[in-house]
C-alpha cells in the first residue's frame, strides 16, 4: 500500500474477528516498528504480547478500569447521548474480541535520557505499529495507559516494574468492522520566515 494511503485510512478498530494471528506476524510488525527515532538513539522500548485467553483468565477486568478513567472526559467531549462513550465502553469490556494486545513499555535501563523524550520515542513506535499493522490488513486500537492507571494495570496484567513502564496497549487482530473516515479539525499553521 502507498504510505499516504496507510496514513490517511488507518482507523481505530474496536471489533475483531476471533481468528488468531500468528506470533511471527506480530514479531515482524514489532521488528519493523522499532526503526522509529529515539533520543540519542537510546531505543528505550520493550514489548509484551498478551493473548485474549490470558486477559480472560485475570480476575479483574482491566478494560472496565480503563473505561472508568476515560468516562468523565468522554461524556464531557461527546455528551451522554453520543454513541462514542458507549462504543469505547463496549470495546474496553473485552478489547473488541482482539486475539492479542501488544503492551509497549519504556525500558528502565536508560536512566540518563530525558523521560519525556523517551516516552515520545515509545509513542513513535506505537504509531509505527498501527500503520504497519494496517498495511498488513490488520486492525488496531491504541489504548492509552496514563500515570494514574499504570500501576494497577501493570499489576492486574502481571507486568512487573522490572519489565518497564507500560505506556500503551494496542489491540490487534483481523477487523470485524468498517469504520467511516473521520473529519480533520482545522489547525493553525504559521510560517516564520
Ligand atoms: C494516547 C491515546 C490514547 C487512546 N486511548 C484510547 C482508549 O483508551 N480507548 C479507545 O477506545 N481508544 C483510544 N484511543 C484511540 C482514539 O480514540 C482514536 O485514535 C481517535 O478517536 C481517532 O480515531 P482514529 O484512530 O480512527 O483516527 C487512544 C488514542 C491515543 C492517541
């Protein structure tokens, strides 16, 4: 696919087919995604691949916790009558049936590089994963893990602090929905010449 097509048409997918995807494919995507830029070429990332079965076997529902976190903002932005909060709630209930989640972690081993810059590099990898997956016919959704939720989410998922700081979860699988293209909001663009 053309890069411009991939960038333009990737959408967050919140419903997946139950079909598995291969670990080889997941690793291929990650191995390509790590060609992202990073501060001082520190490459401060680690990954954890989490299967649907593993999540279903956890005692607590992390999706529900993640939804509770975003609910007030979702309702404020979209209003209670809009479908968006409902769609996100339904999705986070079981991650849309996705066969896998990819957890993207900031490695603890790079102490001296500015934390904000390290996190920026992780987010660049996340975007790469979303785009590469789309190019391979897969669907994804970026699920943010914020500071408030991080400890509890890591604990529930059994991701130890030694494994790193969990910055994002990405649901990934074969899409079972078509998502309409979104509008882009106007933005300011200045030239300083
Ligand atoms: C940092 C970040 C956190 C996000 N967290 C969630 C989330 O918790 N649940 C969710 O359903 N979507 C989440 N999204 C996806 C956004 O809702 C989505 O990207 C946005 O609505 C635009 O839609 P698009 O991805 O189809 O362009 C997140 C996206 C980003 C960048």
